[in-house]
């Protein structure tokens, strides 16, 4: 299933990002670690699109295969629970709930910005004070929001706070954070999505801390972070802003701020490109799995043996047709997953159909198709205007055909022409009498059934004549078999 492959790829990407960050440790700057998390989250979002790719072609081969017979039956409508539908609805409800939570946060922030008071500008970015905010933050605009208590802060603390928030703006962290937000919406049920989004957010704060520490004292900045967090203690910040000092992240950030051995450089373009390359390399087996498509194999047989050269038609996501090989088997690879119907056609045999065959990458579908001998149809015309007992019958006798090199169709050997009943002729009754019969192994008509007739007299006339017909037996691999026959007797009056 596509969902299974997406979850496998998403889990592998986020776990690989976590492992890479863990192994790199202090050798990477916070900006580099943030880039790795962002690449992993972005790839997890585009993964469903990558895995939707449909292979453009199908590779066919005819070879001897060991197949397992399957039976496809049509019965009453299945009343069992549609678990796939329930899972789909649960996922949609959860995604809508998470998206609604983020949207409410954005609406709340929009209202806070609208009610805020202009404070100043800092390096071209608007700075505003907001009465409903207890912690410095960056909102869309971009705009830097400060709590009203910032008016009483020491100048050094205010400078450090503005430098930190300006770094968020220049790094476009709000946009990058959107990848984490969308991942939490799409994979709301998966703990790895929330964990990765939290790690991305933490690394973005630490990367902005590094920007502050390039021109300031680590001890003074650490005191400023503690003071900001203390003033905002117990207050909740909307999810749509980049809050500066959330208490649950504070301890790790303080340790990083006071650790002089850490790398504090900007994002390495080479490292970000390497993360993208490794991410694509990691999911490439899943993409290749989808590109390779899935496999279906089987054979076409009759009651005696295999049938080579039978045409197999698959209709579904795309339509494909091919023929069985010399041993009556087929093997198809590269099929897009989906639901297909199967038709098997071969001259002399009745068309075989099977519907709603689901093909997915989890398993190879094996389908053996068994064909029955097709029907023979005869047409006889009886003209009541000639005055004789009947006009010479015009027979559409089937031509001799071979299937599997050893099947021959029946040929009509003896035919008694029906006569036009006088009472029907006098009453000007005309039309077609359709009969259905079975040609036995000896070639004689048996089991004659009336399908339709314009009158009882015409029906008796047609049945009396047809019961005297004789065919050559239909042979299947040299053995006579029974076949069904449809006979139309057309009674016409031309005078």
C-alpha cells in the first residue's frame, strides 16, 4: 500500500536525521542541525508525491512459472466493516483537528498584532509591544513582538533579545517551521513527526542564540534568557509565533550557551546539500519499489491443458493486453497498483472474465484462468412464399479452428430443413424461433430448449427439424466434448 511505504520512508528519514545529529554532536553548529531536520521534514512532506509515480511501461515475459490457483467468486454484497474507510476518516478528522489548532493560533496572533502598539524598528523590522504577550516572539509580517515589561528591561538585555529575534527573521525560520507544522498535520498520529518538529524548533532557537553570542557575553545572555523565562512563567504562547525562551527547552539551551567548545557558525551550504542528497538516497529504494511496479503471473488452461496464444486484457488504472507464451503461462511486471478486471479471449472459447482483482506491492498476484469451449451458432431461413416444404437452409457453419494445436470445432453434417406450418402461413405469422441446445459427444442434438418464438406452430416446426441434425463431434486434444449451440430459425413470408 502507498500509505505503508510513505510511513516507512517518513520514519526512516526522521530517524536518520536524529541519528546524524546525534553522531555529529558539537562538530556541527545549531544552524547545520536545523538544516538537517528541515530537509528531513520537507522530504517527508513530498514523499507521498514521489511515491505516486506510475511506471510508463509494462515488461512482459513468457516462462514456466509455478503458480497457485485462485478462485474469484461473486456473491451477495459484503456487509463487513470497511476498515480502510474508517482509518481514512480517522486520519482526516485528526488532520483537520491539528490544522484547526494551528489556524486558531494564527488567528489569535493576528489579533494580537492588530492590537499591539508600535515601539520602534530594528534593522528595518517593525518592533511592537503587545499587552497579551509575556515573552518576546516573531510573528508573520515579519514583526517582532515584545511584552509590555520590555520597557523596563536593561538596554543590554533588550539589545540581545532584538538580535535573537532579528536572526529568526533573517533565517526565515517562520517559513522553515511551516514544514514541521505541516508534517504534524499530515502525520499527526506519528510520534516521530512531533519529535522532529520539536527538534527543528529547538535548533532554530539555538542557532539564533549563536548569532547573539558572536557579539555578546555568554554569561549575560544566559542571565537574560533566565529573566525572560521567569517573567513569562505560566503564560501560554500561541503556536503560530517563534517564542524566545520556552521553559521546557531552557535547560539545554543554557548549557549550549555556556559551552565555549561548540561550533557557532552559520549554516554550511555543503552540509545542507549533503543532507538533501542523503535523504533522497535513503528514500530511493521506496521510489524504485514503486517504479518497478508489482507483479502478476499465472496461466490460461482448459479442461485438458495449457492454452498458448490466449489474449489476456487487464483493465484498471491503465489498460494492458498481452498473450500467453508457448506453455500457456504469463508474467507481468511493472503494473501500477490498483483494482483491475481481467478478460481472456481465445478463438473457439467463451470469453472468461474476472473483476475486482486488487494488485498491490505487498504480494505477487497469481491468477490461473480456465476457459470453456465457446458456443456454435446456426441460422436457418424458411421462406413461406416458395410453395415447397422449405427453402434450402443457409447455414453459417463455423470454420475449423485450432487451439493449443489440438482443438477442432463442430461442423454440421446432417441438416433437415424446417417446413412452414400451413396454419401459421395462412395466419401470416412470421418471425424468428431461437433454440438453445447441447451438441453431445456423439454429435447429435440433445437438451433442446425453446428461447423465443412468435407462435407455438413455428416452434414445433423448428424443434422437429433441429432434433434431426447431426454434427461432427467437437474435439479437444482428440477427445470429443459437449458444446452449447444457439440456433435461429427465421420464418419469412415474401408473397
